[in-house]
C-alpha cells in the first residue's frame, strides 16, 4: 500500500490537487455555520461554545491536511477515504448549531469518525512503512480524545459537555508537543515528520482564504437585504476594506516567504507543527469573529455599541494580528514592533468603544488594520532596496572607489 504515498521529486510532494480543493468545500459550509451560530448567540457562553466547535473543525481539517501531505489524493483508495471524511464532515457541519443541544452526540460521533476513521486507514496503509509507528501513535491519542468527545455528546448538561470536550481538545493539543508518546511504541520527533513544507503552507493559506471568503460573502449578503444609503454603504466599505487589509497583511509578502522558509527547512515538521498547525488557528478565528462584527455593523451602523459588538469588532482583528505575530515569530524568529503597536491600539479602544457608534468603531478598527498593512508594504520595500544595494556592493566591491 506504500504506492498510495505521494511521489516526491527532490523531496517535495507537489501541488495541491483539485480533489483537495473539492474537499475544502465541506469546510466552507462549516465556517459559515460557525459564524452564523456566533452571531445568534453573541454571549460569553456562546463565544466559548463556538471556540470549542471551531477547534474541532480546525483539527478535523488540519489532520486531514497532514494526511494528504503524505498520501496522494488522486489515488483511488485515498480518494474513497477522503470522500468518507467529506460525508462525515458535512454531517458534522450540519449538526454544529445543535452541538450543545440535542444533536451533541451526532456531532461527537461524526467528529470521532473523521479523526479515527481516517487514521485507521493511514495506519493500515503504512503498516510496513517507516511512518507506520507514527500513525499508530496518532491513532492511540485520537482514539482517547474521541472517547471524551463521545462521552461529552452523551451528557445532557451543556457545561459538563463543554468541560469534557475541552478535555478532549486538551488531549489533541498536547499530543503533537509530546510527540504522540505511547508506551511500547515510543514517541515521534519533528524530524520524523518528513513533510512537504510548501504543500502544507499552501493548504493553510487556502484555509485562510476560506475564512476571508466567508467575510466577503457576509459583507455582500448583508447589504443585499438592506436599504442602500450612506450609512449602510459606509459600513459595507469599512468591512470590505478591513477584509482586504487582512488579506494584505497575510498574503502580500509573509505567506510566500514563509512557504519558502518551511520548504527549505531541515526540520519542516517543527515549523509545520508550530507555525501552521497552531499559529494559524487564531488568525482563522479572528477572521470569523470579524465577519460577525461586519454583519452586525452593516445591519445596524448607527446606535448603541453593545459589549458583544465591542468583543467581535475589536476581538477579531486582535486575534488575527496576534496570531500573525506569533506566526512570524515561529517562522522568522522576530516579533515586529508594528504588530505589538497594533495590538496595543486595539486594546486601548476597548474602554472608549461604547462612546462610538457601530460604524465609527468599525471605521477606527479598519483604519488601524489598514495602517499595519501599509506599514508592512513600506517595510518590505525598504528591506528589498537594502538587499539589492547590498547585493550590488558584493557584486562590485570597488564601485565606490571608482565613483
């Protein structure tokens, strides 16, 4: 069954396939379900429950992403497995609104089916491969976590269910950092995870695009049902410019350079675990939370700013910028002053946000994020000029003397 593995050329596994893009459509629906659910339950409890469900959706997608990094999605056996994951994922997404109600057990079973079923397939397929022990360890940890998810789904009390599901998430979060340690099977090191860094980076970039797509969809769909006047159009413009700024911060320069860095790394598994598996989550969460704020502001641009609106209007950009700062730290080893300053400014808005209208709050938040995007452009251009000048000096060391 090793023929189901991706064929690598020079250590790289190749492009993202069309089937992987098709697979992602299930998670477009899941992201939409999560943002709409948060909008309808914009309380501390609703936010906490949405966070739990988003983490489940992220882990289901991310573990599959790692799987398709090793396995060829165009192989018939792998495609059949992925179709099964899609069916379970679609059912899981459909049950998201009732996950803390009567559909809890359905959500838990579908999630467990994705995590355990997929890993059983890859553990069997690699039983004679060098990665075999790794997937057996992964199966052990995911089985333990899935048991907690199912027990939680059987519990009627929402808070007890939440605690059990948090414990399940804790197991899943701890596993990669422990190298999926299992007595008798040993543990994995990041160097054992011989991944194609460029492929993993591109997959995560596509999920960021899925989240941004939800934001743009919300912006257009909300305005389409409203009277077109100055206030609504201004709120629409603010929301759209905010989405563009987030895209610019992530994709204009950082995404490509980070992709090159992980592709060239001697230990791509380490960067894949930290920079992509973990650090991308707050960015995705921030975009989804921001989409909720966009819908609220476009629908009601004037009037009172509630505590929930403050939380999503400022919390969304905060999560994204903090996640991006941690991402850059993991990949490049630096924590930029511009991102720290942006976070400070967004936090400083919290005490005075209640004095503003929803539109003014949105415009202010968008302005701060846009300034960060423009700062990144300026910083990149300056760095590029410095590198070009340094390269010129190295190429012609006696140029100043001749001048």
